[in-house]
């Protein structure tokens, strides 16, 4: 498991629609391990291994939640709108980095000190502003920032034993899992199979990039690798945890976008148990993944979602267990190296 690569991907800037830097890092990491690497018109990166007729899609989205500048006032303060699902209160007093035309520019979301505290903190994006220290609007424009410039949280990466804390774990953790798995199985793939590893764009704003991927690949089977909600914290009762840190790979049985193929899920559970891979079953009525698009493509694609649990996703910093990520990679590897078993199970009649 390449922790250094996870750190690099976590700290890179890449909100939805602006994933170029993330894609560049991933492409550098996989080009020597794939038979073909392509980038489509939506910025999706696809690496193919094998040249068989049975097509398997393995995908992870590389975008993160972020913001876009909507207005710059006469004093040089920035107004922002969210890119993806974000709560306004997670921005208070946080540093943001914007991708300006002349380079990156860092500012801080303003918050009143206790001496000037209002009755309640801002609760709408319209109430937030970003202070970069400009004196006026012209100064902001000369720095390379304009309405339409995108940005995200300033990030750092920290590791203590098996615990890691960092920005954009949703879904740079999944991206790392795909890279590690591709590297590990490249020389082990044989038979009439092609595996397409896809790092796709714009998941956080409506599962957009995966539409182009699935149309291009037209897969027979799909595995979506995600980072998911771990709510095992003091403010949540146990029945609301969804997943927990240290519980292993999360296999999704249900969410608002997909009911997992029961035969495929059952085969994955048997494979996990026979290989001593730690797992937990996830029922999440609130969220959705790219599998929501993939599994209804064409005449239907048996699909499975494998996730790493993370606390505090869609915020400036999340927390994961690296051991959980290792379990994700172990199960994904086992699935791809046992495709005959998996495809027969997924396509058998009930």
C-alpha cells in the first residue's frame, strides 16, 4: 500500500471539473503498468490491461468537493458558491486555495472574533466571504483570480500508525486503491478479459464523468471503489454508524442509487471470507455512487461498490484506517484474479 502516493493525491487540488493535476499524477503512476492509457473529452483517465472480449470496469472518481468564485467586490473580498455537497459552517475560519491564472492563491474564510460575535454564525453560502488581503477588486484580478476560478481547502497529510488524516480522502483513497491494484495484478491477468481502470471526473456534482466512461467501455461487470461515511463517533448512536473505522472494506448492499446485485455481493462475501479479508456490510439510504449510473447501462451491468470508511468526509480533513484501505485492495485484487468465479456467479439465474 503506497502511503506516499496517497499523501500526494490527498494534497493535490482537484475539485469537480478541474481534475487536471490529479489526473497528471495518476497518469504518471500507471502509464508503465497498462497496455493502453487514454483520456477522454471529459477528462476521464482510462488504463486498459489485457485485450480480451470480456470487459471489466474498475473505477474511482478523482474529483473532490470545492468552491468557485462567484463575485469579487470593490474591496477585493471574494464570494463563493459550492462545488458538490458542502455545508457552509465547515468553511468558517478555514484556508482555501484557488487555482488562479497566475498561480495558486490562498485566502481565509472570514469569521468574527468573540469580541464582535453575532448572535449566530453564518449558515448560508451567501453570508460567507474569503479574505485574501487584497485592497481592491483590481488587485484581486491582477493576481489571476476571476469569477469562475475554482478552489478547495488547503490540505495537509498526517499519519500515526494505521491512522491517516488528510484532505480529499473522498475519493483519493479510492484512486490510490486502483493504482496499487493495477500495479499488483498487471502481470497476473490472462485469458479472454480486458480490465479498464478508470479515474473519472465530476462525481461530486452528479455522477457526470462516469457516463462517458461507461459508454466507452461498455462493461460486462463493474467494481466501483469509493470512500464512504463512517459515523462511528460520539454524536451518533450505533445503528446510525453506516460503517466504522477498523471494520474493513465496506461492501454496499443498498443506497439511494443502487441495490447491489445479490449474487455478485454473495460471491464477494464468500471470497472475502475464504481469503481472511475483513469486511462490513453497508446499508446507506442517504448517499449514492457512480454505480448508480453503471449498473443500469445498456441491458444492465452487475456492479459492486467497495469502500474505505472515513470520518468527516466533505470537510477540510477526514480520518481513515490504512488497514481498512489494505482490505479494500486485497478484496479488489481477489475479485479481479477470480473473474471466472465472479462472472459465473453474477450471471447465474436465481
